[in-house]
C-alpha cells in the first residue's frame, strides 16, 4: 500500500501558502501531512497528503497551480525510542534511499523513497505496517 503525495510548485511570496491552504479548506479537504522545500530562486515545492488526492489535484489545478502526483510510503512508526531508526535501517539495509520524509498525523511518517515497490515489499517482510490513501482518509 502506498500513499499519493501531491506536489505543488509555487512562488515564494507572502500569502501563497495561505491561499493554497484556504482553497483546500474551502473545498473540505483536510491536510494530513506536508513539507516545503526551496528550489530555484523565489520558488518552492509544497508536498501534501490529504484524504482525497484526486479532489486535491482538481482544486489546485482549477486555481491555476502546477501540480504533480507521486506515490510514497507512509508508515505508522512505533512511538518509542529508536522506532524511526528501525524503519530507516530497513530502508538502508535494502539499499533504498530516502529522498524526503515528514510527519503526518500522530506517529505516521511519510517517506519519499525509490523504488516504492521495493520499499513496500521490504517493510512488509519486516512486519512494518504501511498506510494507503484510504487509511489517510480516515485519520
């Protein structure tokens, strides 16, 4: 099971994040996780996880934003010392690079990894539960 991450290319200017979050809120879409990365001068990428990725993309595109989707892995990391380190060791032991990670609701952590299929298989073999878009929708 993987989760859909929506990436929004945006100008780095006052009010832009507020505008995006306002659009999603008005559409009844709850942001379950996010990260922001700087890119070239004056621009950034907002990565989002919501309970309804299809609708999220629709709302943002209708508002004129450049949007892309990709599959990521979301893990319910044990809330204990070393819980995150264990998941990261699983990835590194399998030769899987973590490009980005961020917290979502509770102890659920989103990992942008490649290849996603291999990451899901390795986690499953290690008994680590992953989440799907449907699971995210119920948070």
